[in-house]
């Protein structure tokens, strides 16, 4: 890892450009802060076990955690190409939120209004489940149940948000420039992603589950995971790769690896916090189509993310979290548009990662007892909480006991594949051009959601 994670040239900004001094990549600021792990326990030849899990992000780790809890006699092994938490689970924005990992319309179509409501309740409950396990396992991940403030910054955004807070009430919480209205969801916690995923990995290992890091799955088949270091044979094989799924043969068009990028500022001074009026630790997001999401970190920075290049041709993923310089500039300008008084603030770090987007933008958890193959993911940017729910659902599916969780509408949810290239690349880039155009029109004074965005949503299949 070390060689891959050193600071590189930064992807093209000329010397003296705005991004000099911004550390770019290195997996994520979160991992740099706690120290990049060195992969351990590489697979050494062929092995046999009861359950093989591919991918040691939160989906794989939570699944292992709950399976072991339900049946400690199970021999469970994870196969991880880099180290536990290398992917989105160690790079995200730290919103442990109650947002649905998918389109309400798709879930209602699958299971009716009652099914949709049970999904909402289950996701909301999972926020508290993660917090309870973290406390029980002694995982200190800077978790604060501080809620999230959604802010509308145009009339069209306000119409979509339908928030209960006036502009003045928003300003009492955080002084966001141009805020028109706001909405608070109390069931959302701020977390430090690397501390959380690292803590869950520790808890899983402490129970005797093996995580074979530095071991890349080359192919999955019923009863086996073929890796670059040997084959893991198991009657149950679970694919938990989210945004990396397209890298496996046969899965290229399943979930689109969508990019998201984040910047972390230098710590703000007390005067700067006072100026922007962000006294609490609530998370903050806007309602733009190309939305942003932010947190006040435990060490007093703002970490703010949004879409950079949405998608790389051929479903490629980044190497070590390095993002384009124009993405850093674009996030910097979003930050200073929210908080003009922070113009000129130092950006310490920028990085990106991939999340998995299914063709209908709705996550699924699936298991076929006949083949022993299962998978979970496609959370479309709302995976931090959903991975926990998916892990508990996969546990029940694997153990073969129908439960309230296995009855949720995302269980067995089948989705058609994405279009082949170059259609996929052209389609996604066009979509995001449309969303940006819709944002510009709404910012210019539209009173309702732009028709361009409605068309884009229809084309996207959302
Ligand atoms: C920048 C960013 C910000 C986000 N912010 C939020 C947020 O604030 N709130 C929220 O709810 N969600 C957020 N998300 C989404 C959320 O982080 C993910 O949905 C979630 O972490 C997915 O977890 P996972 O375990 O399924 O996948 P990952 O964490 O991506 O894990 C997959 C693992 O598989 C490994 N792997 C890949 N290929 C192979 C292979 N061939 N063999 C073996 N292992 C392999 C990878 O190294 C990785 O460790 C964000 C995502 C990104 C990228």
C-alpha cells in the first residue's frame, strides 16, 4: 500500500495552481488520520470454510459479525483485495443517516406502501443499532447523534424539501448563505468512517473470523472464490463489493461505479465557527440535484463532498482515492458559496471513492439457497446505515429463517443491467450535465423543480 498512497502530482494542475498543498488521494483523509493499515493474513493456498465473503467493507464485515453472533461455530472468511475499509466504507462523508438506500417508488412498487414503511422503519432503527454495537464493542468512531440539517437554497429546492424551518430558523443553526428553508432529521449521526470500519473489522477478527487482506478475488462461482492467492471453497459465497462489483468477470454492467469526492479543510478557528454560526455537530446538506454533504469533524474541520467526475469509462475505479484537480476546485467553490467568509480557507486533503448504483437506483439483498450465492449493495450513496441492515438481512437469508428483515422490499430485488459502453458513459455524463443545467436554472430563480431534472430522472430510471 505504501507506494500507492504517497502524494502524487495531483492530476494536472499546473505548478502554482490552486491545489498546491492539498494532499490528494492516499485513500482518504480519514485513513491518513488514523494511519493506513498494512494488509495482514493474506491467503496462502486453498482453504475450505462455511461462509466465504468477498469484500471487507461494512457490508461484508457486518454480515460476518452477525453471522458469527448467530452461530459462533461457523468458519467465516473474508477475502479483501487491499485492507478492510479500503473502499467507500473508509472514505465516505460519515452520515450515518436514515435515508432510504433507494427509490421509495421502486420499493413501494415491490411491496406496497406498508412494505415501504417497514423499510423506512428498519433503516431508521439501523442508525441506532450501529451506535449500540459501536458502544458495546468499544468502537470510538467520534459518533454523535446530532441530526442532519437539510437546507434549500432556491425556491425550487424549497419546494422539493418542504422543510419546517424558515430561513431565519436555519440561520439559528448554521448560517448558510442563500438558505430559503430547512428540514432537520434527528435520526442521523456524524461518524469518523475509518474509525468505524476499522473498529468493526477488529470486533470481527476478535471473534476468530479471518480477514484475508491483500487477496483479490478473480472470480466467484457456486461453492468457490478463486483468488490470486488460492481458492476459498465454501457452500455459501457472498459478494459484498458495492462500487467494485464491475471489476469481477460477469458483473461489469450490474452496478455502476459512481464517483463521489470529498475535501477536508484545515481546522477552523473559533472565530470562523462563530462567523458561520455552526455551533452544534449536525450534518449539513443541500437539495441541489448535484447535491453536497458536509460534516463538522471531531477535530474541527469541515469535510464536504459532492460529485466530481460522476463515472469513468468502462466502469473503472480510482487507484488510491486520487481525484481530479477541477473536482477539488469545484468542491472548494461550493464550500465558499455556502460560507463566503471561508473564502481562502486551506484545503488539507481531497479524495474520492466509488459507490454502487443499480439501474433503478435501489439497493438489494439477495441469496439463492440453491447455489449458495448471495450479494448485497447498490446503496447509491446511502450505504453507511444500510450496510448494517444488509448484514443482518444476509444473516437471516443464509441461516434460512424467514424474518421481518427478509420480508423487506429490497430482499431479492431484481434489477436490469446497465447499457453497454459507450452508451453507459455517454448516458451518465449527459445525465449529470442535465442535472447541473437544472441546478443553474433553479438557482436563477425557477420556482419549481426544473423540467430538465424531471426528464433526467425519467431517463435515469429513478
Ligand atoms: C466519497 C463517498 C462518500 C459517501 N458518503 C456517504 C455518507 O455520508 N453516508 C452514507 O450512508 N453513505 C455514503 N457513501 C456510500 C457508502 O460509503 C457505501 O455505500 C458503503 O460504504 C458501501 O460499503 P460496502 O462494504 O458495500 O462497499 P466498500 O466499502 O466499497 O467495500 C468493498 C470492498 O471490496 C474490496 N474489493 C474490491 N474488489 C475486490 C476483489 N476483486 N476481491 C476482493 N476484494 C475486493 C474493496 O477493497 C473494498 O474494501 C459514500 C460513498 C463515497 C464513495
